[in-house]
C-alpha cells in the first residue's frame, strides 16, 4: 500500500493528509495506530492530553483503581508484551495502569505518530472525495480517508449544576480531571459529592487525609470489598504459562472476563446453600458476587436474594444504623448499576471525622463562598471533591462537531438517543468508525477485550476496503434501525433497565433515556460482527471504483 502524502503544512492553512486519523491515545487509539501501521497505512493520533492512557491519564484521584483483575485488564495481542510486563497487585492502581500504557507506547514506538496537546474540535465528511477533514483547537487540519473515534466511554467528566458553585472560594476537584501535582487536604474540611464508582474509591482516601469529610450522597450504591493484595507469583505464573488459552476462555464469557459463573438459579438452591455461596464470593472479593447464580440480572426475585445479602453486610459493617440505612440501596437491583469494588468504603463511615449528608431527604440548595447549603444547614468546607461521573459513551463524541453527509451534525442525528450499526458505524457518516460505541458491549465488559475486538474488526474492514479499492463504507439506515432494536430488546430482557443509571444516560440533564450498551455479551456480539464481515459486510453500503454495491440487511 502507498502512504498518502502531505497536502501542505499548517503554516499555510492546508490540511496534512494521512490514510487514517485516530482521535484519542488511550488503549483503543494506541492499538488502532499499531494495526494501521501493520497494514502499511499512514496514520496519526490526535490527543488532547500531554500523554497516552486515555481515562487513566485523567482519573488520577487518590484510590483510583481498576475493578477488573490486572492479569486480564491488559492487551492480549502481543505474547511478548504479556510475558514482559509484571503487575504488582491483583487490581492495578491508576499510576500502574498509566505506566503500562506508557510502556506499550514506547515498546511499539507509537509516540512518533501521536500529536499531544491537540484537541479535535471538528470532523467533517467531504462528499466530493469521500475523505474526512479533521480540525483542532489550534487551527491545524488533517485529511484522511478513514477517521477512527477512539474517544472512550468514560472520558467526558460531568460537573453538576449546583447554583452558586462559581462563588465557592475553596478549591474544586473533579475525580475525572484530577490535578497532576500532589493535592494535600490534610487539616482541611472537605466535601465530597457523589457515591458512585469514583466516589466509593476516593472517599476512604479523603477521610484519611481530611480534618473532617462531609459526604453528600443522593443515591447509595452496592459495593463489594475488592480484597486487593500484592500479585501472587504463583497466580501470575498460572496465567503466563497459558495466557492464550485463558484469553480464549475469557472471550467465551459474557463480560469477556474469565470468572466463575454460577450455573444454577438462585431460586433452585436452599437458603443455606445460597448464603454459603454469597459468603464465599464476599470473602474472595471483587465483582464476582453478581455472577454467583445464573439469573441474578434476569430474575427480580433471584436478584433480591443477593441484594438482601449485601444490604445485611452494609448494616453489619456500619456501626450507626441510621447511617447504615442511608448507605443501603433499595431503589435498584444489585448489578443493574455498575457494581463497585471498594477498599473499606463502608468502614469509613465509622470514623469520627466523617459525616454522611443524605441528599434524598434534603437536596443541595446551593453552594456559597465557604460551603454547601443543604436545606437550612450550611456545611462549611475548604475544598470540594466532585465524584459526579461522566457523560458516558456519547459525551466525548458530542464535544466534537462531527458532520456527515449533507452537512448532518452527529448531535442532531443522535438528538433522541444514539443509533449505530454494531456500535461501530452510524448511517450518514461514511468511513467514520467508533471504538466501543453505543450499541456495542463496551462498558458491560472488560473494556480492553471490547477494544481489541472492535479495533481488529475495523482494521480488517479497512484492509478489505483497500484490497477492493473502495471509496467508502457506510452503515445502512435499515440495518442500523434493526440493530438498535436488537440492542433495546436485549436490555429489556434484563434488570438493567430497572435502574436509573449512566448506562441510560439519566445522570445527564436533558439526555434521552436510552439504554446504550449491548447486553448480549462478548461471544454473541463477536459472532455477529464476524458474520457481518464474512457476508461481504452485510448491512453496509460499500462503494468503489467498480460502482455501488448495496448489502442486504
């Protein structure tokens, strides 16, 4: 294959041409660059941060840690990489995951084709030549036949709309955009808003530093102890001695994680046997409790047995039973929101320097110059930590002015909710690929597995298009509509839709409530994607110098 040549330089305002422009240098963008190079294509990665790592670059808050075991939350494409890298803990911390990302970038010489401190603000399809024109905040422009959005599912931090927040005189920190220099909160009165995954990780760390910590909670969440520990040499060896086999096994499991899936219904065993299994899983730690039985996310009565068990654990850990009741979730099935894994989260509320403020009974009225006003009570604080999550799955894309055929903005097309074909492409936007997009398993899986599978599919697709000299590939509107109906039906068959979660986008004011990820699981999804490609990209329009071919949906 021939590399594209630069059309000009930035000084004269002309675009620089590549075969592929990739937006984002997280795990998806780095792997896409690696595979594009392997195809002999010229590729450039545009990254807003000053380093690689994506969400692990920005989320530097104390206690930030992955909830997938580190032996599995890693690339599988290189056996040499798998053998070479050593994880120090069962669940890797943010600094170690970021170090791993940098190790990969250096090992595969990726940095020379990544432009850091470069935020993409617009990507527009040029119908006259079937190319994308990508513009940055500095006014630089890049042209490419293919554009790959590797912008991540959890990369657009969400700041709550609290009246008067601008008037607060203290420091405000967001877990999704934490400072890169050390933050010392010792001797301070600190407020923390949010008790989702990030809040559950950061709150114990804040409590250990602060003079006093006020935790403002609107929605309590289920959490399981992580039981994190240093990496066991024998355990590490057991993986490295047959990594390929274990990775293959993991891809046969719904979440792409090699785990012990319960085969029985929670209702088909005795209460004693059920309790024994829950206790065993609780002692092991991690999120495996939610797969202890086969129907915990499908049957409400089965789910309630697990929810009751965890509620009981919360009450047994928290000394003040009034506080325990506020911390106990009762409004959603366990696992229907992303289950959390913690390190002494509930124990933190036994500390004398921690106060739980229940926003369900009394919402925040406003922020003032020196604190947070809840009802008529002012909680005076020196610093405020926002653990208020993300505009998930679509937020990073909506921050870019993406324009398809006939000047159609993606924001307009997705006004009533995102629609894609396989989560990989969206009709009206030819040659634009999305990694782990809405309509793919993405956030319901080990996201590294989801990334590898999506990126490899995209690379194979581009290779096919080059081989047949195609001008573009575009999802058919009919195929997209059929797929989104499958995504909806798959979700409706589970308990996921019975929780007001960021899976539905309900944490973002004005965002349409649409269940975004595909819950059918990694094996089913991957089989569908492979089948579409094998059937000459069924459901896609492929156009080339040979004319137009329309694939049946």
